[in-house]
C-alpha cells in the first residue's frame, strides 16, 4: 500500500490549532488544578463505572472485539512518590487507545510498565491471556519476551545501523529472504523505500519517526506502544504525521496504546481516550463521551477551556447568575433541593451581548484567535466565564454585557466546593 | 519523561527492578576499582608496620624543595602559557597557526629527554659551554639544581596551560564583551570583569596538570641533581631504606591531595563554564598588536627556540656522532628494546581497555553513589606519582614472595607458585593502575552517547541484556575504547619511574636503555631511542586531539 495523505485541510488545521491553544491555557490554569485534587475520589468512582460500562458512548471500536491487553490494579512507586496508582484498563483488539494527561501524570510510566522496562509494584498485566507481570506471585516477563513494539519519544534509532538494518533488527530469528521481504514491505508501508540505506543522522525528523514505527511493527507485535510520538517533531509536521501514523496503524490492524499530553492529538487519533492525572486513570471512553460528559472537573478543564457556573437547586430548576436553567438539562442531577452545584460551561455554550444596563458582567479580556474571539467575562458575583464569538462580533474590554446559555446539549455538573 | 519520573528515575535505580544496577557489572567494576586502589593499601600497610624512627617522616628541606618547585613551575607556566594563548587566539600576531602548533609541540618531548639534552647543551663541557669558552666566557650559570630543574620542567609543561587557556578563549562568546561594552564598561574593565572570570577555570585546569607533573616527575630532578621527594624516595629505595621511602611516598601523596583540593575550589565553578553559542565567530574584537608585533614575535621565537630547537638540535648532533660513541660503550642499542617497549605497551593498552569497559559503561549508564565511587576510584592513578606506584608494587611483590616462601616451608608445593616481583604481569599491572583513567575517560565519554532508550529498544526487539550490549552498546562505544587504548599504549611507551622500579631483570625497553646511557655518558647512542619516543609522544597528541573534537 502507498503512503496515506492527511485528510485535514490546512485551513481547518489552523483553526483547531488556535482553539487548542486556548484549551491548553485553561487546562494549565492553576486555579483549576486545585479543584481536581479534591475531586479525585469522586472521579475514580466515575472511572470504574465508565471502564466496565457500555454507557461509555458510541465507541469507534467493534464492541465484540476481544481484550488484548488487560491491566488490573497496577501501581508503581519511585522512592515514596507514587507514579501510578491502582490503574485498571483493558485494550481491545485493533483499537487505538490514547492515554492523555499532563506531564508527570504517570502515563509514560504506565507505558514502560506494559513494555516490561519497569516492574510493577502491584497488580497484574495480561497480554493475550498470558500474564506478563504479577508481583504477588513473582511473575515478571523480561521485555524481550513481551512481543510488544514501542515507538520512543526520541525514536531511539540505532545510529550505527541503516534504516533497513534498523527495521530488520527485530527480525533476526527469521530466514534471510523472509526478513528482506518484510523489511521491504514495511519500508513501503511508511513510504521510505528510497531511504533504506541511509543512516539515522541522514534522515529528517519525520523520516526517523516513520523508520521507528516500521521497526516496531516489523516483528508483528501484539500491541504497539507510542510514547509521545509527535513531541520531537516540528509543530507544522505534527498534524500530518499524526494522521499518517494513525492510517499506518489502522492499515496493519495492530492494537495500539498512544501516550500524549496533547488533547487534540488524543481526541483525533484515538478510538478511546483514557485521561490520567496524578498517577490515576480519571476517565476512559470514546473521545466524544469524555469531551461531552467529563467525569471530573479535571477532565473537563484538561480537555478544553472550561468555566463553572455556581447554581442552587430549586425544585425543577437551577438558579444561576445567568438566570434559571431547567434541572432536566443537567444529566443525572440528583443533588438535594437547596444545595449548590457547579455547572460546566464551555465558551461555545455561552453568548455575550452588549447592554446599556448593568448586565450580567463586564468583558475583562479579549482574546483574538483569527477566526474567532474568546471573551472573558467577569460576572457580578466575581466568577469568570468565557464566551466564543465569530471574529465579526467585536466588543470592547470593559463593556457591560449580558450572558445567555446557548448550549443545545445537556450540561455536566459537579458538586460544589 | 515527566518531571516526577525524571526525579524518581535515578533514585529508583538503586532499587531492585530490571532497569536498575546490574549486580554482576557492579561486582566486576568494584573488583577492578579495588585492584587499582590496592597499591595505596600496600603503602599504608608498609608504613604502619614500619620499625624505623618516625622522626624520619619530616625531611623539611626536601619537602620544601618539592613544594617550591611545584609553585615556581606552576607560576612560570601560567606566565608563559596565558600570554601565548592570548597572542595566538585574540591578536593579529603573524603566523598564528604556526605559533599555535610550535608552542604546543614541547608536550611531545618527555621532560627527562629535555633535561638530558639541556645537560648536554648547557652542562659543564656541554656544547654551549665549549662554544662560549672559545670566545673567552669561562662560566655560565649551572644547569644543575633548582633553577635548572624549574626551567626545564616549565619548558615542557607550560603547554598544558597554553592548551586549556586557548580552549577557554576559543569557546568564549565575544558577544559577552559586546554586551559588557553596551553597559558602559571600558575595554579593560570588560576584560577584568567578563573575560577573566571565564578564563580562570581553563587556566586552573592547565595549572593542575602542571603542578601534578612537577610534583611527581622523577627523571628531570634526578638528571639535574635536585633533591626533591621523588629523588629522595629513589635514593632511599636503592639504599634499602624502604620504610623511609614508603613514608616519603605518603608525604608526596598528601601534597597531591592538597593540590587536587585547591584546584577543585578554584577551577570547578559552574559559572565559569558558560560556553557561548557564537564562540569564536566574530573577528571584530581581535586585538591589533601594532608596535608590539615585533616584541611578541621575539617572545614566541624565544620560547620555541628553548623548547624545541635546543633539544632537537642536540639530538641531531648526537645522531650524527652516534657511530663514534657506540665504540666506547657496551651499551649497544638493540631493536629488541623497541619491541619490548611495544610488547608491554600493547599488553597495558589491552588490559586497560578491558578493565575500562565495565567501569565506564557502569558509570555512564547507571548514575548512583556506588557507581560514582567506583568511577572515581579508578582515577587514583592520575594522582599517583609513578615512583610511588612502583614502590608500592615492589612492596606488594616482595610481601607476596615472602608469604609464598612462608607457606612453602609448610606446604612444599607452594614453591611452584609463580613469583611476582620483577615480572612482566606486575609491571603491566602498574601501567594499568597508572593509565586506566585515560582509558576510562575516553570509553566513558562515548558510552555517555549511547542513549538508554537504544538498549531498551533492543530489548523490546527481542534481545537479552547481554545481546543488547553486544549488538548496540559495544559498536557504539568501540571508538572510545580504541582511542583510550591508543592513548595508554603511547603513554606506557615513555613511562619512566615505575618501569625502572619494576622492570624484570634483563628486560630492557627504550626508556630503561636511555636511562642506562645517562650513567655511561655516551649520549650519542640515545639519539635513536629518543627520537622514537618523541615520535610516539607526537602520535599520542594526535590521538588526544582527535578525541576532543
């Protein structure tokens, strides 16, 4: 098969990139960070449910597919600091699972545990029904017996071997003719047949990436692991490369676990996304389900610019600064009458409109993104929310505005803090 | 890798999991380090069991002479090396490339050969004295004694300061001076406040090499009849005052330790280690010498004449006269001396390379307290004067011999145990202890370039740890191993004091042959071996320079 072409047009990429920046800002906001720590326990419950339940939403994976990789309660501690805690998840045949989280969340450690490059302190790892690690019964299979491929962040190509020799490295147990055939096949798959005799230092970043991918795929691994595969590439190359890698993975049908800190990357390449924070899996499900129904404040803020409206439950409705909302619009609202909850509102859920009166608040910041504006509005009670507007809707900083909830989907809510 | 993982990684490797300290490798490296440290243990053991009066420990004159020699030689080397470095890097001195090479070249002449030729030229009834006597000058200052020794040692060690200072000047970012100038600082003040602090670490590391050399050198003071510690040790050793020799050796080691401590205070500052991105690119700040060009050229010419023209001229004269001298002596040069030199040097190089691989690989790949200690231990040879090392191994060989004969009085079969004293294995072991640092250094720097991920990638592609080492790590560190071995080979060729103390009877090398000629006075016969040694030293410089790229 020939090289895949990226499906995105340049224009749409630029747009998503811009939106992404805003998202990242919000996710890294310190104010939201504290919120998610307190939330961890609630989130975990949600996670456990989500992981086993079919209610994870419309997954892109065939529901009948078999589990290939199964992690059960794994944990890893480095000198009293825990890197991974009680992590359980299953990866089914042929799917791409993205492990998403901020740096230090334990996602790379999880990958290294699966690869056998680190030993788990607790829990079990099963691959295709074979136990790879189970410290309780003293089982630890060394990495060379795993049949797992790993694409390293820095590619880790052997500098003293050519591209073709790198790809052939994992095929040393095959007869020479078969080996040559397989190498040729993979070089063709990644479109680098012409570079077979080049040494790594003669290859560009994208070419190294493709050779690294070909090398990992050559021995036909049960599972392919990718550790931040795009982070060492030029930003302009990332979007096209991620489509290309996804296409190659799908073409070979291999099961893949793809670690990234980039939410857009995770949402666009994965069949399912697992969000990690602080060594724990916060939520796992289809990209749509985790974006639309984040199980915790952390997931909500990490996946996109998020604001929270405090609301008081009053019978059939919720009383907020922006007026009443029907309680029906909040999925599964079961908070008692009179209690307060926080409702998740993303920039595209809200509309601001200039007003002559006092309004709901004032515009305090204007972020121009080219195709769109994101206005930051400080509400009368001191909360801030973000509103997404077309680039033609130009308001001034300091202008009083009214804000209305324009969302046409159900809203997520979290117990108030 | 996340921040937490980066933080936890090195600590976690002290634990027990797969990516952590490999026990076999640690034990092997630990054994090598222990072997390398053992000579010090023998020395201490000998001193502790000494029966001689402790008052002998203080030999104030000798001690002061040694310290004085180190101070004068180091100071003079800085005074010669720094201006020469500045002239060749930062000024418009004519023929800068030529001077750069010519000024560094004295390093290829072992200082004892320098001393040899200086005696021949400036000694009583030397060439210069004879020539001057012909024109009526009856006496010239004696080459023997403190000033002569200091002169010769300076001439053959100042290039260390020249080279390190030059490297600092070359890596110095000119834009820093420009930045200082924009902050309203004068040219002179910019030099004092910006350039100089950046140069100090470079000058200090060169000065350290000079100081250690001046302290540990045996050949030069011996030839020039200066009573320094190394000379006193030699005299005591030959006069069967071995316990005194052991105590003097400890004094020498103590001064070495002090020098190292001082240097680590002065030279090891990270703020001086700044290396600019535009190093040496701008020619705008080159200093124009103007009227100073002629004095600068005269200075460079004088230095090069003293360092190179004198010894090479003398060797040339010897070479021409070689035939006539040989008739007067039974010390006929035999090519077997050269093959003996090559033989022991090859053995030392191979042994060093084999010992360096586990130590260097462990140090580069598994950073921890244990590996750090092992790595540092192998550097002891760096600071151990050859004569001290030789002496310690003589003690070891003799003690081993007497233990064997003790056992043999009970168990006669022990008589068949091999002896060690004055055998090749002990001599080669001495070379390994002395030169292992060169091998470890070169091997480690290439092992550092083998990324951890590469071996992990090999593991995941089905290789056992050993196979991953063989197929991935070894090919990548091989250039460093070869360079280190080459360096050991070349330095072993010219090593003098340990060779003299440990040479097996009847086993002569180029070095011991030259040394024997010293006593016979028929210098002409030394021309060929001396020239061979100079070529060998020249090659070792080439290896060092190619490694530093």
